[in-house]
């Protein structure tokens, strides 16, 4: 499959509420702007964001401990 037609699975898990302090969704750790932009992003941008979300989630989990 070519880079332009590759479909990347959305990180949404259906837990859609934004944390007032961080601005991140409690389910996928995206900001409102990232959620809105997802479907217009190129697959490379989506992959970059997914990597950032993994790091964000790790930071939030260690922050909660």
C-alpha cells in the first residue's frame, strides 16, 4: 500500500473527555486540535502523533504515581 493511501487507525477508544488541566483527552491523550485534525493528517503525521501520544501517556501515568 502506498504512503498516500495507507490508513492509520485512530487512537480514539471512545472515552472522550478533555482534562481541564492538561487539555488532553482522558482516553487517547490528544488535544482538541489534534482530534479535529486527525482525518486531514497525512499518514506520516498520524504516525508522528501516535509516537507523541505514547510518550504523553507514559508521562501522565508516571505523573499519577
